[in-house]
């Protein structure tokens, strides 16, 4: 048995596990939030029409702008936010557009919304409406209904709600973030930090300072007395600050450094021939790593053991049916997915052979290039390109359509002395086996550190 002992500092692991780089950049802008029973009281008649322009900066370079409008409306409060960013990922410069519109109730809770992400050939649209205790969604043309335990909030209205929550200094409230990438909730802690003085557009202003903690990452905002945001500081050194409309409309954006490298985690040495290792031991600092079938973590030591392909069976039914069914972004029942699948596999193939054929086909036929959008299996198949996220959703769709339980895992993988954000799959063949279709590995090598697993 081969093993290696390495040390890896992980100071910013939360930014790496948020799903994709563009989500980490503005991690609260494309989510909606569900209150944990904390009432937000907004006095009647306190909402007036306003708009705010924000510049998005990293290391003093302007990489984007955001425009937000809010106004009273007959049905409640109308809100909209448009964001554009120019990003360098894996040496490829791309523009990404994020647009959100919504109608809010008088307490800023959500009545209805529409959110859109567009980048290159990829486009993701989700809309929804609150009906009683349910949120009825349309996710890229597929219906989905979610149960609500309490009021839900759009991210575009988060700071307004926080400003009006009546929190005293150092007082916190916890709400639940619902992430459209994973269709799962994450706790969000909002803390009032008191009043602060801040310079904006050449003038000093008194502002309410508020922090938000989600998935271990922190964002801080300075909010004006009218609820408008003056400045935000977030993950990866991203800063948003209020600017004039004239400055915002200046189209001069810089992509800056490669964000893939910027959010990677350095190791103290290169792990050679990782695909030949059966065991890997790592010392981790600054993070807690969840245990899985192939990894154990305790007292700062992470031990990863590569699975074997012995002892496989066809007994799938010990796992929840959710791993066999379609999802809004894993369209395993779509005719186009099914048609392509049966050109890859045959009825007589064993489950393992099916997985091998699917993995090999994706590895050879999906162009490996960064895509700044929400991963969608059908769209990936039609465009024949994508990064690890697109490979993972397409694999999950094919595997489930082939009758094999599959889920998506996200975390870190080693490459040339650094650990990078990565997504892959695991399939159930009597036991869970990891599969990486981007790297053509069954099982995945031992440098795959799992941080999060999808439940659908």
C-alpha cells in the first residue's frame, strides 16, 4: 500500500466549495434567503424609490458593476439588480451577466422573482412565486415546488432587510440561504457591528456596519440610513463600493489575474503519480473536513483511501430514490439525454461497464473549458463543452438514466502542487464509488477531497 504525508494550509476553503468561481465572487447575489423565525418589521411608508450603482473591484482593478433599483409598487415593493463582471478563469476572459427582478411584500419577504445568468453560449433562468407555504419554481423550463417553513428573502433585498431588522450592536440573527446550484439550504448569520465612518465618493458618511457569514466565508457591508449599500467586502478580496452612474457606465473593465489560481490552495510539495496511490495522508489547517466512505478526518489529519472495484453488486435500492431520479439541472428523463445514452451503452452491459462507457464518452466528447454559468446537463450535452461542474451534471444525468444511482460531489483536487476547486461524481454499485469523468478516473484518485455532496 502506497501512502504519502503532506501538509496543506486552507485559509479560504469556504470560497472554494461554494459551487463555482462566479458564485464565490458574489455569493449572496444569486441566492434567496429564508428567515429562521426572526420578524423583520418595516414601518409603513418608509420605502422610497432609489437606485444604487456599485463598482466591483479586486486588487484595485474594476472587474464589474452592479445596478440596483427599489421602488414602492401597487403590489408591494419592486426590486431589480443587474450585475456584469469580466473574469479571467484558466486564462480565458469571459463576461458574465446576472439579472434579478422581484416583487417583495411590505416586510421585504419574497412574493415573486426572476433570476438570469448569461455567459457566452450558456444561459440559466429561474423564476418563482410564493404560494401559501410553497415556493413554486421554474428552473430552466422545469417545474419544482419547495416547502417553506418561514418567509423567504431575495438576496437583492438582504441588506434592506438587515438594516430594518432592528438589531443592536453585536446582536445576530440567523436565516437560511437556499442555494439554486444545489437546491439545498445553508445557514446564514447576520451580525450588527454598530455604526462606522466610511469614505464614499470623496465624502465621509456614517453607516451601519453589518457582517454576513455563510458556509464559513464572511462578507461585510456598510449600509446607509436609507438602507442602500455603500460598500461590501467579500470573499477572494472582492470589494464593491458605491459609485456614480457616470462612472458605472464607463465600460472599461479589467479581467485581472486568473481567478482559478487565486482561489487555489498551495501544498508544501507536489504529489507525484497520484493516480497510482491507494492512500494519502494530509495535515489540514484552518478547516474541518467531513468524513465520507473514503476519507477520515480528525485532529487536523485527513486520511484518504482509494476504493477498489471488488465486491460490486446490482443492489441499488438501499439508497434513496432521489439518486435515481431527474432534477431541474440533471434532466435524466429528457429524450435528448436518453437518445445519446443508448448510443453509448447497450442493454447487455453490466452496471460497471455502463459507468466506464459513460465516463469515457464524456471525457472524449465534452470540450474541457471554463464555463461561468449554472451547470445544466442538457445544455452541456447540446453545447459539448464545460468545466468540472458541467462534466459532473452530465455524468449524473447519464448514470441515472442508465438506472445507476449517482450524486455530485464538490471539493478539492491536486494539480501541480496546488489544490483547486473541483466537482466529480459517485455512483452506487453495492457501495459508493467515486468517478471523475473530466479526468477519466474510476475510482477517482486519492487527491480528491470531498467537501460537499448533492442530495439530488
